[in-house]
């Protein structure tokens, strides 16, 4: 590292919007970090699957959960909830949705480079 860098989600490098969701991306130190805000009613298979054109999410995620509850269902049937303060590592092959009436906010350090990217 040659110099200090500072970026903010207040002025992201890129914004991607999809039904009931928004992804803000910043690239810093050669890495891309994404902040996703997912509204109540958001579900990957309804909101992002039509963009991704895959059966399930094929992005691996390393996430810090800021707010709300996200239920994750892996392709193997394993299901669990992620909430504020949790850190999750999700391999490819999953669906996810917002549980309850509070928006989900996630900061993802790994899997957002191609997420919800329209071709």
C-alpha cells in the first residue's frame, strides 16, 4: 500500500437498483465493497434472479449485517437468519429474503462485483 485512501457510501462509485433493493459500490485498495439496502418484501429469487439468470445466487458473500433480518436458504436446504451484528460467509448456491418490516442493510466485502449487474 503506497498511500491512505478514503471512500464513502455517501458518494459511491456505482449504484445498482433492482426491485425493492439498492446496491452501492466503492472500490478502495483494489477491492470492491458493496452496501445493499433491501426493503421488506425483497427476495433474491424475485428481485435479482431475473437479472442474474441463474437458478440461485452464484455470488459468494462475506457480509456484515447492519440492520434487519435476512433469511438465507442454501441449495442444500440449510436455512438460517442473519441479523444486526452478525457476520456471514455464504458460498454460492442460495436464496435469501427480508424477514419482517425492517429494511436489511448489509456490507459485503466479497460478492458484489457482479451482483445485480445488468449486461
